[in-house]
C-alpha cells in the first residue's frame, strides 16, 4: 500500500527531500534516509536565505524542517 502524502523521504545528514526510490542523496551523497520528517522549505538562493543559514543549508533544493 502506498503511503499517502509522503512522496519524499528526508536525508538524515543534510535534510534534503528526495523521491522515495532514490538510492543516495543528490546533495550530500548519504544513504541514510528517514520517512519521519515534518515541514518543507524550498531554498532557491542559500546565500541570501535566512532560513538556509538557520538550517545550515548550502545548496538550493527542497528540504525538511525537522527530520526524526
Ligand atoms: Zn543529504
């Protein structure tokens, strides 16, 4: 049964949201993912984004705010 709503899983190392069938994180190369995450933030320009600085995000992309 497909899980409704969660089409993404979150990288535990950098919090990037990737498709559930991805093998490794396109941002940091980690293979450690979590299905338990909350909130989505889309970073377009990490150098100018306060949220990106707060979360320690250095590359543009889609990230989870909280990863369990
Ligand atoms: Zn990652």
